[in-house]
């Protein structure tokens, strides 16, 4: 009956334990997942089940809930990541690389958006055009998408920058340069090209394959950019190492779990991949270093 001799805890001891428990709970914070979009309500509805499942799956010692924050543009995301208000961001590669540069962090996963981990940007002209390569763009107008687009801006700008060609963004354009302008949307690029308002336009490979056959027969591809990731996920440096590994493994495993297929679909993703599975980490670092040089 030795248990009868055990000392019952004093009331003060119980109160002390309860206070310690409350202190520990007070250290738990929300894990914040973010993206830039002009459709915040739709994005939050689609992403909240995923972040809830993530929190339940990783048994975190630091995060008790998941929150979704959607921003209209990338600059506020950069500021909030600097202030440790955001832990995970998913976005187009150009936006993610800009954030990575600003916060000095390079922990990524590749998001196979719509089933495509990598893509190419095509420089296209009308079939009867005398433009046959990048050098022939000198003295001609090139239509880009918008200054935040990975496929319609950043990827082709990387190609042009590395070509050494002189680029001109201001009218009147110099005759010894490539005249650049922002069409605003990929559909408008094709409209301008077909209407003769642009001499060359940019279209990603995944959109080119979907073009009407009649339109495609009237175009020729003069240059294909090097492959690059279409979308990335960036981790904040404030996530502790073991927690970051658990979060990373969660996303890497989603494609292997049929019961979580909907969560991936809501992210417009087929799977997440380590960078070195399909791309070069060194190449990604080189792209980060170009982000500041290629801002419109």
C-alpha cells in the first residue's frame, strides 16, 4: 500500500503547474501561409483546408493553427516576411525569387503547377517575318506580359540579358536596341502580334500547345528560353530546423496520398519536389542574383 504514503500536491503547486502550462501555450503561434492574388476570398477558401491539415499532420511544438494571408502584390509580402509575420509563401518563380533575395533565404520547394515543374518561354513571330533569332530583334518591338510574370516577363528578360543585346523600354525607341513594352496579358500579346502592333511576342510552352491550330500555323518560334521552375514555395528562416523538415516532408508526401489529392488540386499542383530533383540549385541562385537587375 506504498501509494498511500505519496504526498498529494499542494494547491500552490497545482496553480504553479497550470501557470507553466499557460506559458507554454502562449508560445504557440499561427503558421502563416501566403500568396499574391487579386482573388483573396477564393484563395483563402481553397487553401484553408490544406493549412489545417498541415497543422494536424506535423504535430508542431511551435504552431497551433494555420492562417492564410493573401496580398494584392508582392511588396507587402516582402515586408511582412522581414518582420516574421509570414512563414510560407507560394507564388510564381519570379515573385518568390524577389522575396528570397530580399530576406536572404534560399529554402525552396518546386511546385509542379498544373502538372508542370518546369517550363520554357517561346519568342514567336509571324511565319513570314524576317526575324529568325534574338539578334534579329534589334530595331523591332517585343511584347512582354506584365512586370510580375515569370513566363511572360522574367524568363524572356533573363534570355535577353544574357544575350547582351541592348534593351530599350522608353519611346521613342533606339534603332540599335530591342524595343520592349508590356502588353499586360498573354492574350493581348498574341492580339498585338497578329495585328502587327508587335514584331515578336512571348508565350510559354504550356500555352503554345493550346493555341488554335490555325493561329499556330501562322507563327514561328525563333527562340526557346532555358527551362526554369514555374512556381516555388519559400520557407521563412524563422521556422525552426526540425519544424521546417516536417513541413517540407508534408508537402513532398502529398502526391503519394490519394486521400489528400484535393488539397493538392486546391493549390493547382500535381506535386511538390526538392529543387535538385528537376533543376539545379546553382542555377536557381544565379536567377536570384538577376532579380534586381531585371526589375522593369
